[in-house]
């Protein structure tokens, strides 16, 4: 199981004052940690996958469509929700 708290603390140490997690949709934290497959409603379509997180000083959650995915163009915004 992943730890959201540890991930964020590592990024804070690495990027210091540049770091901001304000753009992360907090309702997706449990799904990031347990890596369950979920369905996300983006408003224009629904997709199924697991939740990942981008690297960098302003991270965002991603919907990873397959287990072997290394990236995704499906970014989780504040208006996206779990179905």
C-alpha cells in the first residue's frame, strides 16, 4: 500500500518552497493509497483505472488505464469524481 503522506513529505523536502499540493483532488487520496481500480467521471466521459501521481513541485493525480502504464493524459481535476 502506498502512503500519500510519505509521498507529499518527500516532495516537500525535495522542492521546498516551490512545492504545492493544492491542485490535488483530496477525495482521490484513498484510491491512490490502495491502488484499487475505480471508474472516474470526467464530465465528458468515464474511464476505469488506478490512481497515480505526477512528479514535480505541483503534482496532480492521474488515471492510469493499465497496470503497465507509465503515464497518462487523464489528469484528475477538482470537478472529477469517482463513480
